[in-house]
């Protein structure tokens, strides 16, 4: 599949999954793209029509099963009927969606662990900052005492 076809398929899948079944009207653009059918079914049919060079005229289940024939490498993937093929594609999509969500969660977990290992401890940094501020204040007082002593010596010599 091309990137364009994959993107169309993904958009149709998301649109189909976001529907609640209670929608009565669809927007004009959505109606133009899918009619009153499921977006995923229409998109899969369009892609299959373009790839196979034949036209499936029905998007919904009819009383007549539509056989699918294929020849060549991978032909066993297309054995059976159109509705079986559409169901298999839907199941595969769901499986890939679940795998994607699982991997996204694992990636997030690993990233959190990396941040904990490599991250800066704010408690530690605050302790260092207080220690250095105290050292700076002590140095400042020391310099003030030295300055006062120098001033006292200079004025005492006059």
C-alpha cells in the first residue's frame, strides 16, 4: 500500500471507531466521501477496487456473497468471500492498533525510567545551592572584615 492509501485507511478507521451509532446526520464532506456507509468499509472497498482492477458495487452486506479470487504470490490471503476479507482486514487493524498502544506505553515507561536515571535530582541540587550560597555569604563577610581592617590600618597610619 502507498503512504496515501495507508493514511486514508487510518483516517477511515479512526472515523469508524469514533462513531457511537447514534449519529443521525453527517457533515456534507463526510457524506460525500462515505455516503451513509461505514468509512472503513468504503475506504477498504476503494483501495481493493484500485488494486484489483474490479469494482465491488456494494459496501454493505447483501444476500449474495461476493467471491474473491487471486492468482500469484500471496493468493491464499484472498481466498474466500469479500465480507470475510473485510472482516480480516478489520481484525488486523484492531490487532495493529492494540500493538501500537502497547508499544507506546512501553516507550513511555522506558522514557520515564531513563529520565529517573539521567535526570537531575532537585533535592540534591537545592542542597548544593544552599551550601554554595552559605559559602558565598561567608566569603562576602570575610571580604567585608578584610576591607574594614584595611581601612582601619590606613586611617590609623595618617
